[in-house]
């Protein structure tokens, strides 16, 4: 198995793995390794021996992923497996994030005003999915093609105005 270098930090390693930037197609969990000499991070499938690298003690407290983030990282991996492509157009990518944010907004409003309409765990699920799509949006910043959209003249449709 090939071990590939990522940037620093376990979170970045998971994001790079989710975005396919590691060259690893894992069949299961991934272990993040930090090289003692320079602190660079590497990923390897769990249970596989990664020659020349070992996990260096415990992860420093500043590098630990908070427990609340783990479901988000899991969702990034799951969503990327189901939908491996991501828009190159940032507005289409933002629309995906916006759709998830809309579902989160609805869940929050219903929790506040119509709690009988909310399934147990729905609010957390929507928050996790929104955060995961925000991370996918962020992970692709260097891949977006920014530019103006094609546009057309639109009439107001008022009487006497040519709609063409």
C-alpha cells in the first residue's frame, strides 16, 4: 500500500482522503500518522503496516478533533463515496451547501415552533450534513473556476414592453 503525504493536521488528512487527494482508496477506517522529524502527516488504512512511519505518541491536544466533529468527518467521507464528484462552478457548489442549510433551518424552526414534526436526532443530522458540505466546499476552493455567468436581458413583463 502507498502512504501519501498530506498537509499538517489530522483534519486535513481526513479531508484530503475524502476528496481523493491521497491516492488511497480505503476499504475501511484510516489511521493518521505524524512523522516525528518534521510533523508531516500521512494516512494509511487501519490495520495495514505503513513502512517507515508510526503514530507518534498521543495526538497533541491542539490537534485533537473534538468529539462533535467526528460525525461531520464521517459524513464527508460517506458523502464523497456516494457522490465523488463536486462542482467546479462555485455557485453550483454553494447551492449544494445552501440546500443543506435550508434543511437545517427548517429543522431548527420546527424544533422551536412545531416540535411534534421533528424526528428525534433530525436537528443533529441536518447540522452534521450542513457542516460536511461546508467542508467539501472549503476543500475545493483551489479547484473552482470563478467567472461571470452567461446573462440575458429580461423584461419586466409590463404592458407595452417587448418581452424579447
